[in-house]
């Protein structure tokens, strides 16, 4: 892979284009790519990464904006390929730095973004709605949008052309050949662009390790129908709140079985409202009911469509599994369908929900025991088709962890792309496309930016390291008041411990040791508060380690009277 | 499932047996079952549970010993079905309470346990080595041991008979029909016991949700051979340190390809030494080399067999992936094989290792892309065979989370066991076998016991809740010295925050607010330290929430002069 050391790139040649990923190459999330030509910047996507256990307490992780902080005025547009959080979730944070960046995307994508702006109280944004096949010029860039099929409607790939060459960015995609809405990934456009010449191909790597072909979305209908056929009670289906086609299938099966549908979960209600208003979701009349009316219907006449498929603790489904939902009370033999993926890292939460539902007597149907989910990303077989149709001069895998990017590069090589024309970049790697060749020319800082409560970028890795220590070991604080004139400890040590062995008496043996150590230091003439605190830290640290074999954070406070 | 409320069971009838699981029903781990008859207790297994992210900082979780704390003198024996940590890992902790409990197990199981005792400095234990088919009497219990096949050699099922009936406990097992060592699960014994009458069948549930049959261990040989055939450099194989047969296959393939083998990782070296000494592992002469000699051989002449297959941070493999191993330096095109399962909850750690190895240019072979692992547990198809061969009167699924236990019970019902004779118990559920019928008669406390550093059972759920808060939010401590006579704050507030926004100035706005609030309280006559601390807590809590939208732990300390 490209080196990890920072290295300032050289000035960009007039006849070159520069591509710098600021997120999404190394993680599944926070996708953002900056394309530069003639001093202008075009951004593709601006998403969030949801933190895992190595970033405790962090709400969101943003792309490495910092790299373009002093060049925001050069940005001529921000293309949003589709409406998923990992592609649009960070837009409000970028727009807080420059509100009038032109936003370019499909109708549904921009509609979902607008809902997000309401939460962030952002207004008066500049928008350009584009649709399948449309061409437009944005600054120095000629753009062409290509329909792609994904797990949300209205997703687009984008071709970016300048005199320096043509880049084709797939966005997130798969190649379902019988999609529910009939909107195929436009391989004819891919072919035409390939004929004209694609100099650099940026390709979704998520499923590059998965052999074969992604199962069509419509193939889950039989499993859903089977659930409805067998259930004599309530059916609850959890899925992603943006998966319009999945919800469409649940609606269709519900209607066919004479059931009403109720949405539960704020984002589900909101997104399905948007999708219906724009015509992406077809809802037959008299299908939907409100949650408050649910008790007016027999259990076998209702389907609940809810959020929480990843075991999110505060979600509707988790609360049902813990018998804590204010309205919905699960009964034995109710059926719960998790019509969703299991994102790595969420296993414990999801299995906790499944075990909770099982204890309540519910039947749980999930992708482990029925075909109730298919992926939204192209598998290896589909990626091979793409490479063979586009025949790109250079390839740069995007959207994946290191293992995915490497697997995707190997696929490109198998179709005949030379290994040295296959760029394994990471976040911050600067790649120049110059005279038909892409090559790594530098590396900029694309570090994580943490959203933590109301603060953005104020939490450092050091604070997270502290959280990890606190979360594993707890802390002990020791407060002592000393009189440097008499050389005595006049109050304390007051010892408070949390996340640690309980009971006030546990520290009785160490108190006199601390007093002795402090007074010895005072007798030696030590009167610096920091140094006296270090005396406490050392004494307590050693005692806790020797006695309890733990290494809590030690917080000494010395007050001089 | 059986209720979760505690309920004292009635006295046990003379012609009844009582079965109480104190661990392993609700988790994969800390397996322990107590069988009682005529006032005597026989224990089956005594293992640990490895904590996950909901038990931060905890080293190990023990079974609910507390339920038999005052009856340890009634224990006539402890049967260990096999040598895995989740079956033997808690024995030292139980023996610290009564060192002379007779330990009953196979040769390898007791040998591995003896190694564990050395670490715990336990001596003079009482042992009874048993072997396949052996019958013995232990107090009021007639025991018969039955060979079973599992992912460690020398595993046993146990039949426990008294005048009240016969219990058959499978331990952990699968039914590999072509095992490497030729030692089959003894279905003829299962059949004979079934003919004689099995009143209660305790059955491993781990893979009850998995349809079909577990692939034979020997079927991974081609994938290993393929790795050795293709590699022109070093090969590293990570697997569980107790998986003797897996290591045997690596050794066999290594020898066939003219490579030397080096063990890396303390538990790997120790266990393979024990297994070889006892004849369970066949090591051809001149095969093993020491790690210190590794540089004397060409990379293509060496195989490293190491620990760390679950991404454990301090393991040999994790350190190689981070380029931090003191001896072994991975090179591009080295091959790393993860010949192991991926235990739920470990995904992030394992993928972190795979991504690290990938970045170094290594080829990573794992169960996701090659057949380099098979499970140690019987799948649904095998369990059906068992039920049909044994034809038990009553069934109690063991060894699993709720979802596994329910799936296993469903399999029993499909073979004709009546639903009401299928007991869905949890840890602590008391089940009596009386006149051929098993039924739930009570529920005892089988709560987790946490090993935390040198302490056992001293860490409470409350302390863990504190750790979770600290780990997510950090803390703010505020120290103020007050003079109740003058009603003034004479020193402070000193504010220290960790795991939180950095910088001393962030708290400047709240300091005067705290002084004002404290002095107002003092003016109102409040002179109780606790109440003054509450004044600080409320003021700081509100300020942090309003300003930073966080909820750190707040630790106020008031010192009166």
C-alpha cells in the first residue's frame, strides 16, 4: 500500500488532475474524494463513519476536512452519489465552514439531505438536481451522471472529465439485473465511456472479497411471503431506514396477506415519507396505520416496520427485545424478521437483541436462517464485468478496508489492468493523473475528526486513550491539603475511586503511606504542587498494582494552604 | 424460557435427582452443572467465560459458585469433559475454596489442568483419570464415560446414573465420521444407554442453528497443502493453542513440503509439549526448531504455528500485523493462515489484524476465502441423529445462548420428544428428574463472578456501570476548600478532567458559577460536606450538559478547613 508518512505533493501540472481521498479508503465509512484541476476542487461525497469500540463515546467520525480547510473557496461543487449516511452524513459539518458550496445529486439524495439540514438548522443551501444520463459543467469539470443500482434508489456514478483525462467514480453500486424499480446500473453508459477512454476508474471495493454475484433484491420475496403465510400473530420487520426497496417488498407482501403496516422509529417514518412523496415508494391506499392505533387491529392484521436492525441500544427493536417499548409488547410466537446485513462490529448487539426476542418466545428470522437480506454492493463477479466493459487505463479501488481494496485491485489485474496502473491508496494519498498515467505523488493529513456532543474536532486521540483506560480500569483520585510551612498534611488524603473495588476501607492501608511519603518530600524541601502530586501518584500506583494488580488512572490533587 | 425470578426449590425427594446449571446456559462459556442425589453433589465442568465489551476491564467471568458455597463439603466429584478453558478454566478458583475436590477426567484433560494449577500454585489435588468406556462409582453416582469427538482430543460424554434415573451429558461434541485419530463419538454406547433408558439428555447446543453436518477435520488438508504448494516464502498459521488435530495437520503438510516448524506463543508451546509427551501429537524427528534459530533457515523452509487467531492484542499474530514482534518480521508475499473460527464479538480485532497483515503485503488465508477451519460442534443434522439414537425421555439443551438452546429444543421436538419434556433452562434454573419426568422446580442465583486483577468477586455490576460511563464520557473532578465559619471558598475550585475536552481554559466560565453556588449554600447554613458536594455536582452537571452536550462522571470533593 502507499506509504503512511506525510509528504507534501508537488505543484499540480496544468495538464494533470489530482485525486485525494480524505476518507473511505481504510474504513467502510466517511467517504470523501477531492478532485483538483486548474486550481479548482470538485468533491465527491462527504459521509460519516460510525465509531466502533476503539473510539469510545465518540458520536461520529468525519472525513479529513483539514486537508482543504484553506481551500474551501476553490470548491466548485460537491457531488453526492447517493443518500446513505456514509456518503452524505458529514455535509452539514462541511457546510458550517462554507454554506454556499453547490450540492449536486439526484432528487432523492438531495431530499434526504434536506431533512438532515433541518436537524442542523442549515438553510439557503445551493442545489443542483441531476438525473440519470445528465451532463453538466461545473467549473473546470465536465460531469456526466450514470444510473447505478444500490440498496437505496436514485444512486449515481459520476464521470469527471477535463482536458487532463476522464475519471469514472462508481459510487456505491451493484448490478442487479432484475431490480424492483427496473432501474439498472447503466452498463451501456459504462461501455460508451470506456470506448471514449476512462483514464482512472474509482471502484466500490466493499464486496471485492465475495466470490460470485450478489443475489437480486427480489429474491427475498419468497422468504417474506413464507413468514406472512405461517404467522398467525404479529410480524415485525426491522431493516435500514433508507432501504426503500426492502420496505416496498414488505409492503407488497403485507398487502397481499391483508395486513396493515405501521412504521416505528423516527428515521423510518421520515425517510419513507420522503420516498413516498417523491414516488420512490408505492403505498396502496389504506395500508398505513399510525402506531397509536395499533391496538385497534388484531395482531394477525398488522406488520410493524421498524429500525434497530443493527441492535442499536435505543432503537425500537432493542426496546421491544428488552420489554421496554412504551407501546409495543411482544408476545410469544410473534415473528421478528431482521431483513438486514450484520455489519462487522455489531454482532454482540445484534445477538443480544436476538437472544432477548428468543427469551420472550418470538420466532426470529434473520439472514443466518432465511434469505431475508441481500447486499447492496457488487461482488467479485460483477466487478470483473465492470473492468472488462470499461477497460480503464488506471484503477484506484475505493470504499473499503485495506483487505477490500487489495482484493479489488487483484480483480482489476486479473482482467488485464497492469499491476503498476492499479493504485492502492489510503486516506490522504495524493494521486495525480498525468498523460494517461496515475501515480502517487504525496500524502496529506486526513486524520479522523471526532464529533463528540456539541464539539467537533476538540477530542483528541489522547482523550480517547484516557477513556479506554478509564473504561477498563476506573480511576482513583487522592486529595491532600498540605501546609508547606509546617511540612504537614493537614487534611486528607481523601480517596475516591470509581469503576474499581468498592468500599471505603480498601484504601485504609495506603493512607498513612501517602502521608509519610508527602511529609518526607516536604521535609526534603519539595514545595512544588506538581512534584507533590507525583509523590502521591507513585505511592498509590505502586500500592494498587502490588495489592490489587490493577492499573487505574491515578488523579492526585495537592492543595497548599 | 424458564422464569428469571429467584425461587427457592423444594426439598429434593429421595427418589429424585436435581440438575442445576450454574453457567453455560445463556452464554457460550463458564460451563458448570451440578447434579444432586441423596445430599451429594456431582459437578460437571467448571469453566470460564471470556468477557466482552459489556464487561469492561474484567479478566474472566466464573460460574455461579455462590449457589453451592455452603455445600462444598457435599461435593463428591468434579467431572471435566474436556480440556477447553470454558470447561476447566474456573477449576483453580473453585479449588481455592476446597482444594480436595476429586477431579475426574481423561488423561489429556487432567494434564492440561495440571499446567493450569502450576500457574495458580495449586498442589496436591485429588485426581481420578478415566478413559473411554470406563465405569466408576463416585458417591451415590454411577458414572460411565463415553468417547466423543471434538476440537480437542480425549473429550468425553458422561452418563450419570442413580436409582432416580439416568442422565446423559454430551459435553462438547461433534460426530466426525473420519476423525484424524480414528476416535469416533461412540454412538454404539449412546445406543446402548438409550436402550437401557436415558431419562434426561443434556445436549451441546452451540451449532443447533446450523443446518446440515459439520465438515470433517481432515477436509481442510487440501487447503493447507495448496498454501504450502504455492508459497515461496514464509508461512504463518494461527490457530487455537489447544487444537491438537489442527496443528497435526499443519505439521503433516509442513513435513510433506520439507519445512521446519516453530511454535510461537506461550500457550502453544506449552500445550503442544503436553500433547506430544502424551502421544496425542505425532511429531516426526527433526521437524521442530526454536524461535531463536529461525533466521538460520530460508523463509521457504519454515512454518510458524502461532497463537492470536482471535486478534488478541498482545498475541504473537497481532504484534506481527503491527510490525511490533521482537523476532518475526513479516515480508511482502508471506502467507498467513487463520485456521480458526471467528468468535462473535472478535470481528473488529480479527479484521484489524487482517488489514494490518494486508498492508504489509502478506497474503491472508482465512475461513472466509478457503476451507481452513471446521467447527468442533455438532450441527443440526448430527443432533437429529443423536436424538433418534438415544430416544431420551426428557431433554435439556445446554452450552449455548438463548437462541441456540431454543433451536436445539426444536430439534428434539422434531424427533418426537414431547415439547413439555423439553426443558428450556437458564443459568440457575433448578430441574428435578422425578419418576421419569424432568421439570423446573426453582431458580437459584447463578450470577456472574468477576475476576478482576487479584480480586475475585469484589467487582460489582455498579462498578462496571461506572466503567462504562467513564469509558464513554470521561470524568470531571472538582475540588474546593471551604471555610464554613466565613462562608467562603478559600481555595479552588480545582478542576481536572480526563477523557474529555482538553485545555485548562474550557472550564473558566463555570468556576465563578461554582463559587457563587457554594457560597450561597454556605450562606443558607449548609455545612454538610455531602450536601456541598451535591451543589457542585448539580452546577457542573448542568453546565457541561448545556455547553458541551456531554454527561461525564462528576466527582466533587469539598474540604472544610
